[in-house]
C-alpha cells in the first residue's frame, strides 16, 4: 500500500516531526505510515510482522526516515508507556501517534465468550489507552502541537451484525479520546478519532471470510454510495489531523463512510 | 524514605525532565497542575500508605512541605 502525496493541499512535516504508527504493517496503518513519510515526517512503524514492515519500508518514499519497531502490543501491556519512553530515547520526542493496530472477528452476542471479547478489548481499547498514557507523559511528546489519532470505527455508532464486542471496544475508544482531549488540551495536545466504515484491508476480508461471505466487496458495495473504502481514502485526513493545520481541532470523531450516513439510507 | 528517593519519585510523578529541589515552590513549577496533584495523592498512598485529600495537598507551598505531609 503506497499513498504518495497527491497534491499540495496536504500538510508538510519536518524530519524532526517523529510520528509513531501502530498497525503500520497492514491496511489503514500502512497507508497512513507511508503517506506521513512521503510528507516529510520521521515515522516509527510498528506491527507484529517484520516481513510486512520490511516490505513497506522498501516501498516508502524516504526509507531512512522510516524506522521499524516490530512488537506484539499484547505482550506486557502494562509496560507500554515505558515502551513509548524507550522509543523517545531512541528517536526523539513524539510529534504524533496513530493507533491503528486492531482486530475484528465476528462475535454475535449468542457466541460471546469472555476471553475472546477481552482480547478484542485489550488490543482495540486498552492498548491505545496505555500508548496514549505513554505519549501524554510530558517527557515523551513535543509539547504544544503534539497530536494523537485513534482509529475508531463507524461500527461504534452504526454497528453491523456480529460485532457486539468490536463495536463496544471502538465506542469506548471514541469516548475516551474525548476524555483525553479534555485532560491534555491545556498542554496543547490534540486528540482525535477517525471512524471509517468498511475499508478493503486484511481485517475486512478476514471478518467477511469468518462470516462465510465469499464475495465481500460485492456484498457491501450496496451500503456505500461511494463504494467500499481503501486505505488511501483514510490517510489524507489522518495526515491533516496530525498536522499543525488542524491546530484548532481536538476531541472530534470523523466518520469516513463513503456516503453511508449522509445519503446511504436513501441510496 | 530519604529525601533523595522522594525527590526522584516526585520528579517522575510530575513527569519533569529537570531534577527538583526540596525548596522549589510548587506554584512556580510548570508541571504542578490538578492532574499532577492527583498523581501525587496516588504516590502518597502507594509509597507512604497515606490517604490524602486534594485540599490538604493544595495547601502545601514547597516540595519539602509535600515530603513532610507524606511522612506525617
Ligand atoms: N478495515 C475496516 O473495514 C475498518 C473499519 C473501521 C475501523 N477499522 C479500524 O482500523 C484499524 C486498522 O484496521 P485495518 O483494516 O488496517 O486492519 P489490518 O489490515 O488487519 O491491520 C491491522 C494491524 O494491526 C496490527 N495488530 C493486530 N494485532 C496486533 C498486536 N497484538 N500487536 C501489534 N499489532 C497488532 C497488525 O499487525 P500484523 O499484521 O503485523 O500482525 C496490523 O498491522 C483497526 O483499529 C480497525 O479496527 C478498520
């Protein structure tokens, strides 16, 4: 996935703008990480798969400003704030952080099992909160103008079937993002969410496959007047929200849905 | 707990880069805000088994006052 800057409307970043992106090895996170790199930022790309991270770095605009930090974020979750401090010691204070790492697997209420539901909450909710705790430590961020971006989901407000735990984890992220924005606005840290509808990534295909859907893109295309999303539809807004151009925006949740909420119901 | 250990812990609680002195005036510290005060109450409970009210803490003037309050 390579999102290069399509035009001058997108913000510029400086090399000293260090931005941590989790979930950078795939899908939406990969799209955001490569776009930020092409716009000038120094990117710390995290994901579990070293192989996928290597491939992304090979494709990105400025590989020397694209650092790989493979990690399973569920390992020693309690120590995530310290992990962030370690990255800061290595690469410098963080201008931004994108929390894109996440999982989804179909779980209707009838099939809800505590352990599986907790795993969804661990990676989708507690991991981003603990990373935010590390980021908001004033020794770890660049101060005024630093920004966090969480990936919520349209499912938080418009759940689809079999998403009971997933939808709850994303609603929790969106709500807590507002809380964090309130606590840290005086420090000049901005906190926002992007909540996409369905985007064609391994997460989407995996979810559909588990539901037994053999032609997922076809099945969902009727829901979205502008068609199913791609990571390239998400990355430009992410770059904007992390940039100083969005300096007066915090505590917001942007739903990117290909027209679902605006005109989808009558489409 | 001796003064040096307290200073290190209190500095970490305030998420402050530069070391603190016992005579530093709380109100003059950039990091001393309501979130830092709440974190300090948690520190008192964790390290000194002392339950404090925000109001008591806010009445302190210097870092030393906080140390004495925690130890009292
Ligand atoms: N695609 C959609 O339809 C959609 C819609 C709304 C919201 N979202 C949200 O957008 C975010 C990105 O989703 P996506 O579609 O880009 O999914 P994706 O392509 O499956 O990517 C998920 C990323 O999360 C990482 N990850 C998962 N578990 C991890 C763990 N335990 N430790 C570290 N990293 C872990 C994966 O790393 P590895 O691949 O290296 O294992 C991968 O980089 C998620 O938070 C998702 O909930 C997606």
